[in-house]
């Protein structure tokens, strides 16, 4: 895969996981409560598991920016996304939609939905793509030129904006459905 694409995916995944971990660190009690709501692990270990998940998010975010640790970072992200998607799916199967996913921080409640599962599967697809096709170019390692840098900057801006917009739509969907049902 062209190194520009790898760099774009790496920066986007860094931003996603670093922001998610930062939200959780700022309000660990809220994240722990969300973890408790999932009812998948005993409450007495929720605190420890919450801290380990946040640390894994932070470490994987940094790891994908460093070529020597990128593979390990993507493997960790794969595991985290699979874990989160499984937890959401189990609770959706239980009919438990009214719990916060724990992914948007304390400022935004994000109820479980099929949209979250699809979002996570799309993110997982990007991570697997980056794992399966590491940065290579037909000419071997190439230096980035000014156009590559512009493509990286604007791509990250556009992808980040799209992700944020889609995530907000997913967060608002249950509220909109409730309004429609009430009218």
C-alpha cells in the first residue's frame, strides 16, 4: 500500500483512539459506570479493566504513529474494536439499547445501536487493511513530496470531519426516533 495511505490511516486511528482515551481519562467514573452497565464482567474488576482499556487505547494510538511499533498498535486496536463491538452486540441482543456505549466521553451520551456496530466494523476494516497491506511503494521506500503532505493533511481533516458528523448522527438517532414516535 502506498505510504501516504498508511500515514493517513495511522494519523486518523491515532486521533480516534487518543481522543477516546482522553475522554475516558477525564471522567473515569463515568466510563466505569458505562462498563458496569454492559454487565459483562464482575463489578469488582470493572475499575481495573477500565484502566487497562484506556491504557491500551493510549498505547495503541501512539504505537501506530511509529513505524517500528505500527503493527503492534494495529493488532491492539483490532482487539479493542473486536472487544467493544462484541460487548455492544451482546447487549443489543439482550435488548439493552438504553445504555451509554462509553465511547463519547461524559459530555455526550451515546446509546447502543446497530449503527455503532457498523461504525466499529468499518473502523475494524480500516485497521485490518493497514495490517494486511503495510506501507510499501513500487519504488521501495520513497520520500514524501509536498503534494503527499497536502494530501495527508486534507485527507485527515476530511475523514475526521466525516467521522465526527456520522458519530453525532448516530448519537442523535435514538432521540430523533423517540421524537417521531411521540408525534
